[in-house]
C-alpha cells in the first residue's frame, strides 16, 4: 500500500463543522487496542485533515484541497442534508474517487435519511460511481456507512465502525479488543475501590469478634469511605470521570447496605446519604432526572431521620439541607416551581437555623446566601421579578461581606460573582437595565484575573461569556449599540472556543446559540442584513443540535423556537420564508401548547415574527388571528412578562388594531428607559397612527 501523508480527509458541509471537529478529535486521539492484526494499528489514526477554510467561489476545488485529497489514504464524508446541498462536498468525493477509487470512501450519517427525497443525506457522488474523468455515472453504489444517529448505531459504535475501516480490521475484532481494553481500565480502577472495600469487609468481620479492636477497625473503614467521598471524588470530578465516580458511590452505598443500619452510628449513616447524593449528582448530569430524584429522596429520608435524632446538631442540619436542596433542584429543572419553592423554603429555614446557632461561621453564612439565592431563582423563573429582587440583594450582600473578610479566597469570590450574575439577570428581566450594567461590570472585574488561565479554566470562559452576553443585551435595550457591539463579539469568540473544546457539551451549545441570537439581533439593528441572517442560521444549527439531544428540556425547546423565529425574520428568499413560517407554526401548535412562565417571552417573540410575516405578505386576517390568540393567552398574565417581552406584545396589539393598549405598553417601556431600535420604530408607527 503506498504511503500517504494523511490517514483520512474529512469532507463536510460547513454547517456541520461541529461534527467534523468532533470526528477529527476522536480519530486523532484514539489509541487502537494492542494485538490488532493490522500492521499499522500501532501508528494510531493520525494525522487526519479537514477543510477549515471557506472554499473558493470558483467552480473548482483549490490547490491545497486537491493536494490534501491526493495525499489522503481514506475519505470520510459527514452525511447530512447540508452535505447534499453543498457542491463542494460533492466535488471532494468526485476527486477522491477519481484519484483513489471508491473502496476507501467511508460515510458517517449524522442527520437526514438515506433515500428520502426531502431529507437525503448521501451526496450524489457518494451514491453513484465516478468515471476516470471524474464524471458521475448512472451506476449506483452502496456507500460503506456508519450511522451516528440515536436511531442508528449511535455515536460510539459509529466511530468504531469508521476506525475499523481506517485500520483495515473487522468491526467485531475492534469492538472486542476495545471492550477488553476498557474492561482492563475499569478493572484497575475497580480493583483499587474493591481493595478498599475488601479491607473494610475484613475489618468489619474482625470487628464482630474483637470488641476493642473492632472500634479501631471500623474507624479505619469509615476513614476509607470518607476518602472515597471527599479526596477521591475531588480528584475525579474535574476530569469528568462519571463512570468511576459512579463506582465510588455504588461501592460506598454497597458497604453500608451490607451493614445492619440499626447498629450504625449517625456519622456512618450520614456518609451513606452523601454517597446517595453522589449517585444522584451523576444521574442528574446524565439528564436522568427520574433516577437522580430517587437517590435524592432516599438521601433526604436518611438525613431527616438523623436530624430527628439530633435536631440541634449543626452537621445534621447541614446534611439535611443539602438533601432538601437537591430534591428542590430536580423540581426546578422540571418546571415544577411550586414544589421547588416549597423545598427551597425548607432549605432556607435550615440555613437560617445554622446561622442562628453560630452567626460568625462563614460556612453557615454562605449556606444562607445559597438558600436565599435559590428562593430568588425560583421566583424569577415564575416571572415574579420584583418579588425575587430582595432575595438576590440579600444573597449578594452576604457574599460581599464574606469576600471582604477573606480577600484572596477564590471560592468565595466566585460565589459572590455568581450572585451578582443572578441579580443582574433579574434586573434585566424587570427593566432595571442600568442597575444590571453596574452588577455585570463588577462581576466581570472578579473574573478578569482568571482570564489569563482561561485555556485551562473553561468554567471561567463560560461565566464570562454569560456576562458579556448580558452586557450586550442591556446595552441594546438602552439603545447603546456601539457598546453592545464591543461586548457580543467577545461572547461569540468565547462560545466558539468552548465548542472547539467540546462540541457535545449541551450547556455550551445553549450558551453559544443564545449569543448568536443576540448578535443576529444587533446586526439587524445596525442594518447588516446579510450578517444578521448568517448569524441566525448559525444559532439555528446549534439550537437544532441541542434540541435533538434533549427535546424535553424547556431551555433547549425555547431556544430552538426562538432561533427558528429569528431565521424567519432575517431570511430573504420568499420560498425559504414560507417553509420557515410553516415550521414555526407547527412548532408553536405542538411543542409550546403548555406554557410555563420562563417560556412566555420566547412564545411572544415567535408569534410576533409569524404574525409579521403574514402581515408583510398582505394576509392581514391571518396576522390578526395569530395576534388575537397570543394576546388572549396573556390577558391575565401581563404582570408576569419580562420587560423586553412588552415589545413583541405591543407589536401584536398594533396588528390587531388595539392602539390604546399598544401605547400603554410603550409608555411602560419609556419609563424603563428602553431605546432599542425596534421599540423606537414601533413608537414612530404609533405616532403616525395618532396623527
């Protein structure tokens, strides 16, 4: 076999760049299992090349792409409807087949449906043979494909299929050896935990027969459990080893399950509860909220019993407060805000009891700050922004005092910054934009020293992205577009960096999509229609990916709908606008039938975009029907709308011809100091109608 510079060339539409980046990272970091029959397995699967630059506008591939294709051993095509629409993907396949033949072309299905007229994902050059001149023939061929969709092989199995094709080995051999390697790793990790548990089992057995020695032996066992739940957990969490963390939790709970709980002391039972909380945390990160809640409720039952035995013991109060919080947190994520508020209220009561026992204890004061902020959070989610504000203010004041008493403590400074973030968010929602700017600038100053370590501290990047995005949103509300234009590009760059690190991280996808939406809005306000449309398309691509990953998540759902509305507002092609309007109408009627307060703003933005589309087309009756339906839905909930939501609501009133209510809302927005360009344009329309 001739030597090649690259193991593979990845061909994809630039709309699917996240998939291209993911596959390249997976291939280049993959270590083939030892003992494979393939002669070149030990060399790994790198280097892999992918086109990172925009292809030329001419009808030919540029020289660098042609050279890379000629020096590549394999071609991998990321197959989606985007790839079918891309002429460049087709050209790359044609050239590779002409140079190397078709037997070294691999396909990775990421979206769409092979053979479906509307959602075909195989480009034409992949489905048909190519002649010596590079022309597509009428001879159909069956691509060698791995299906990364959830309904297919899934990402892991699809990746192994691609790897097997590159290595020239049978899939079953690679899977078997890969599983053996993973088993060896897990056995090594499990052996360490098992050794700890074995020691504890022996010590426990000895303890039954030797009473004096038993106490010391049980203490040793308990110390090992404590190590597993503290130091070992702290070492594993930053590297994201959920599998090993889960093993730690299961080993710890298994140890206690083998004991007679009636004979265990309070500290031992407390450790069992902490192990249950650990298992719940892992399930929560995996978005398995049902499983997480089972663990949290089991932990809460345990800590409640311990608190009943010692109602004034601060450690028992603290332990039960943690369990109560996590039960409430699941309810909050599910939109069960009444349940969440009840749990958070109990958490607050327990935290206040701790502070009353020892008012100067910084740990208890910080716990009170967390509890206070949680109550503000659930009230804010209920769109009770004014009710939430005092809770955020109290939480921020406590944390500020703690930071001033312990300068240089990053953990306390980070907690303080987080409280400022929530308070600023709530200020934006209730129309206190200048107050929000003050808090956000202070929050940014806390993070600034950490930005030099941002390559390692991706959590800081995530937080600064949110600060910059909210600064941009507040500046836009006040009509300060130049200031917004300084903040949002920084947030955009941070979003890109996060997704380069991990394009599958759902939270980062969400944040990056939100930044793109705000950036598209800003570009539209500055009359850059092309930029606004391109950024809206990117937001939609990210939101769509997020929505496919977690359709039940409220944030993912509304971000997807908002991105769809933004695409409708910025699209120029009439046929595309018609398709987008149809898709948005279906989304509103199916996915947003049962609204919760956090979804109100997005629903009105979507409806206003759809009604405006009908009005521009001259379908005044259709526009009025949509506007009336939305207004009727919110006739008794206007006091629960965020400040900027009043803009699309006022636009809907104008569409129905209810000018008086539109003016009333405009006066409220004026009083808040809103000068966003779309609101200024709305006021001018109202002025013209009055004249």
